[in-house]
């Protein structure tokens, strides 16, 4: 009888340990791939069209960092007028991109 109880407890215990493992939905690999594509540049090196678009669409925002990739797409880390941090993407003509 003791062996039966022990075997039952062991079986139930091993099932609960397996079900307690959490699933990883996002491991950050894509974030790293996107980050690797962009190289940091000086804010002064941004095309005028990009800075003009920022002033027109995000009045009062300041650019903290700017990046560019091989396709001449720009990544901007900005502080909005309300103090929130945002990341924006634009092409060389000042059009906003969804990335």
C-alpha cells in the first residue's frame, strides 16, 4: 500500500512540475536584429525633411538620438512635449514609417 501511495504521489508531483514551466513568447531576438541594422549618427546629420516633419507632426519634441540604416531610413529617439519617450522611424523624405 505504501508503494502505491508513493508511486501516485510521485506521478502527480512530476506532472505539476512540468505544467509549472512558463512559455517564452518573445525572447528579444527581433529587437536585437532591428537594433543592429541602425548606426548612430549626429542629430545635425539628419536630413532637413526629417527634422521639418518632426517639427510639424510632433511640435515641441526634442531628438535625443538619431540612427540610420543602409536603406537611408532614420530611427529617432525623441522626448515628446509631454515628457514621454518615443521611437519614430522616417525615410529621407520625412515620411513616417511603421516598423
